[in-house]
C-alpha cells in the first residue's frame, strides 16, 4: 500500500473512532446532564451571571475566560445553556483528539499518532470533564494549539518562524486567561526554547521575546483591569486568602477529590487586612514564616499534596455521588464500583505506558517539554493545593507517550536497554504503592 494511502487509512480509522466515541458520550449526556454543580463547578456558573456587568469593577478569584464562555451560552441559550455547554465541550474534546494526533505525528509515526488519538477518545480522565463546568476542556483546546504552533516555530527561521511563535504566544496568553497557573510556566518555555531551538543565538532571543510579548498581550488587559480595581499589580486572579492561608498550617492538607478529606480545620488565623493586595502580601509573608518555623511539616504536607495530585481519581465521582435520586434516576448504576474501577485502571495503565514511552524514547525535544510540565505542576501542587484535577495540563502529553510505547516496532523495542524498562516499571510500582490506600478508598 502506498505511504499516502496508508496515512489516509489510519486517519480514517481515527475519525471513525472519534465519531463513534462522540455518539457514545452524547448518549451518556442523557444521564450526566443532571449532575449537581459542586465547588468550582458552582462558582464558575454563579460567576457567569454577572461577569459582563461587573467585569471591570471587581477582581476575579478565577481566570475570567471560562466564565465568559459560560456567560455567552447563558445569554444565547437561556434555560438550555447548561446542556449546550456540555455538548460544546464534548465537541471541543473531539477536536482536541485531532490536536493530540497532530502533536504526536510531529515527533512520532502516524501509527503512534492514531494510537494516541484512540486513547484520548476513550480515556475517561480526558473526556469526563466535558460533563462538568470546569475549565479543563476549554483550557486544553488553547494549550494544545499553542503547543503545536510552538513546536512548528521552534526550528523555523524568520519571518515565518517568528509569525508562528507569535501565534503560539498569543494563544498561550488566552490559555493563561483560562487557567492562570499556565502563565508561570513561561520561564520554563523560554528555557526550553533556548536549549532546543536550532536557530542562532540572536534568533533564539527573538523567538523568546516574541513568544513572551504575545503571551503578555492578552494577559495585560486583565492585569490593567485588576490595577484599576485594586490599585496594585495582580496579574490574572487573586486567591492568596484561599491558597496560602489553607495550604500552610498544622492541620492535614485539604484533599478536594472523591472521598478525600474535604473538611479542613485551619489553625492559623487569616490576615485581617482589607483588600486583595494587602491580603496577598500578608498571607505570603505569614506562609513563609510558617514554612521557616515548620520545615519538616512543610515537607510532609508537600508529599501528601503530591500524593493527592497523582491519585487515581476522576473528579466526576464526587458529582455522581452527590446527585439527588429524583433528578438522576440511574444514580445507582453510575455509583457502582465498575465506573470507579474503569477510571482507576485506565489511569494506572496510561501511567505505566507513559513511563515506558518516556524511558524508551530517543528524542529529547518533546520529552524534555513533557518532563518540565510534570515537574512544574508537581511543585506547584506540593506548595499550594494538591488534587488530581490539577494534572490535566500534562495528561495529553502522557497519552502521547503511552501511544509512543504501544506504537514501537520490534526493531525499535529491541534497541531499548533493559534498565530503562525496569526503571519505568520501578517508578510505576512506587506510584501504585504510594496510592494503594487512596485506590482502596476510591473502590470501597
């Protein structure tokens, strides 16, 4: 079979899988449309009521673009907005599968790219967010586009390379306004660009400058609005009173996941200062003092929050178990252990395959980028709040590496050194051992 024909056949197979999976997810929506709004789920929905009227007059506790997305739907579809948002998110997820395919095809074979797309189509951790009012599905759409443009621009000389880098930076800025944690990854992107671009030193500096400026451009609108409201420098949102205050105290770290310790008794008095800026300065200073006075406890809590981050958990479990039987007729079906088993087993399987793919791989361009994301978010969660939801930015990257291992040919596999396979399995067994008690709690 000619190469082009083979590529077309593989893409057709992926399209059939994506379409079939989309129909199946729409069928699930008949039931899952009735899930209750909890936590950020509820806050996003409530915030969307007044974001257009009060956007320029108040600070945001969360990045603003997802509430804007919800608000537009509420203005257009009124009482049907909740259902339409979830359908749109399922469509966005289906588009993201092709973005994962494009990203995987750039560094691996078309076969690997199709496998990555198939995994992304059926992997519960990715598509389950479509049924919830969380920003993950909306955010991943922009993040993946930015990544594709970034890697397309990395080795291209100007002017086209700079144009692509500008596009990557601007879309990255949009992603930052969807999840603000994305903005602080900017220095690591600059570091990656410096070491992995094949441009001249001047070309690398130009690419980094363009990427940073175009990322900052959309973010600056939010920053200027915050300065107008509070008179101080708050980049995107302000959550110091929630994060610093709750993250650094003597009580057990909060775990927002299903069957986690959702109640938190904070034994450190909150800052009495009025205003977000004064509270941010106060909470930051008090947190640093607490860490300096309790270094052992800080490290212990950091490990616990890291365990929370890598818990084999689907955030949708909590919504399912909180659903009222009257509005969710088949609640008992979804509350069965089978769903929790599928979610947990699929997560552990993807993690094992991803570790094998990362250790067995030869290229370092995409692999280094993936590792930077993993370590960055792990460090963020160890310092602030840890929950399995926060690993979503690198979940598609792990799917690609899982596919890279499954797509290896016999020749490629025979060239992989044995110690790399053993190392991957060793780290996976550590994950299973550390998460064993959490897994039993989820399945109980």
